[in-house]
C-alpha cells in the first residue's frame, strides 16, 4: 500500500518543523529523515522541500546558515526558531484533534 501524497501535502511544514526541532539539518538529511520516519513509504521531492524551506524561512519559522565543512561542497543548514517551535506545537495540537475527529467520522458508529 502507498500513502497518498495529497494526504500528506497539507502537513509538509509540520513534518519539516518536527525534524528540525530535533536538531539543525540540511536538505538531503531532512529528505532522508522523512524517508526513514515514513518507513520508506513517502518521499518529499527536492523542489517541494526547498520551496518549503524558503517559505518557512520567510515566515520566520526557520533560519538558515552555511556550514563550515572542510571537505566537499558547503551545506546550507536549517534550524527551527522559537516562533517555529510555537507553530509546531500548535500544528501538533491541531493534528491530534483532527486525527480524533477523522477517526470518529470514519470508524465511529451511530446508535439509532
């Protein structure tokens, strides 16, 4: 079974914020974390990931900085801001509420 990209699309920012809340990271590593967390059932394409980074940075939820790698190309790292942590907490509360409501709607029974 494969998860619908439409189902996840509305949660992309929350997914990225959750990963960055666990530590600063760069694009490829965030993408790899998404694959691992989804048990290789979901992959966020590069264009979507970097569009989300730009949008989250513009909103003030994340900030970027250049790493100081001694070998290979320099990497742009991203970190969550305190505002981003607040938005993540709100999004997680909203997710828990929505998950409960949707579960009730899909699997609940009406007593007549």
